[in-house]
C-alpha cells in the first residue's frame, strides 16, 4: 500500500460508500422481512403451474 494511504486513514469517499452499502443492506433486509411476513414468499411454485391451467 502507499504510505499516504496508511497515514491518512479511511477517506470520506470510502465512508460515504460504506454508508450507502449499509443503507442498501438495511433496505433489502427490510424488504425480505416484509415479504416474508405478508405471505409473498409462501407458495412460489404455484404461480408457474397456475398459468398453464385453462379455466374456461
């Protein structure tokens, strides 16, 4: 590594990128929890078979 990287610590750009990554992770985790609690993940296989059935 370069000497200026070691003495300067983590720059503000890296801190902002890290904060954005944490934000996206929290949002994705919240979306998965919402989908799980609202039943969106209950029966994923049924929808692909339902489109093949002719109800007429």
